[in-house]
């Protein structure tokens, strides 16, 4: 089994495309990305390192049926993790948002992933600076940094590749820890 599990929620497919790009950049150590609505809690928890991603929908919501997504997603999966033991697991989070059209909830959904896996005892790596973005507020900003990599495929897609490379380099020490 690959060492790194990559799981994503999506509505339009953009988060899936980013997850696939992450997997490509990581190579053989990463399992193929899996839509969160196509996995089980057991399969999710089988990895020591997880990279999880989500778009932010509507008024800062996770994708899921209540937010208007066509299929179940993170909104339906996270409650299944209630009480799960993720101690010893390392999690990196990435999120997609639109800072121009939704500047008061830019990448808000990332914080819901963060809160859930933190409550389960996981160690979170990969916080990201807010510099270079133009938004008003985000619930995903804690201590002046995003809780994970924030991407804006609508307004800054030209920065995605460089941001991904820098973020993966930043979390590399956590990856090395797992490998050794």
C-alpha cells in the first residue's frame, strides 16, 4: 500500500484535478486520489499520512447535499469520523475558493476539515501564509495563516503550480518522518 492517502471532496471537479496533480508530484508514495464519497472510514484511516482537500461552496460550506452539491461529500463523511482515533496520523489540508466573488468566506471549508481531524487527534501540517491573496475574511485563517494550502483556481490559477510545489516542499519533513 502507498504511504500517503489523498482524499478530496468536489462539486465541479476542480478539487479532483488539484488532488491528481498532488499525486503526480508525489509519485509512487501516494495512492491515487479518492473522492471522499467513494471511501470508507476504515480505508481513510488506513493511512499514516493524509492529504485532504475541499472546495468551499455557497456561504463557506463544505461540499455535500445540503450545500447543493450533486453528490454526498465531506458534509456527510465527517460525522462518520466522530470518535475516530487519528493520533499518530499526520494530515495536510488544501482548499479551493474564489477570493473575488466570495471574499468573506474564502476557503472557509478548510477549517471544518481541520477541526474534525484535530478533534480526532491528528497532527496537522502545512499551514500557509495569507500574503498574495486578496480577500476580506476566512474562517480558515488561524494565527494569521491558513490552516492549509489555499488555492484560487478562478482568479489565480497561474499561481497554483508554484504554490503546490512550495507547499509540498514545506510538508516534506513530515513525509520523511513517515518514511523512516
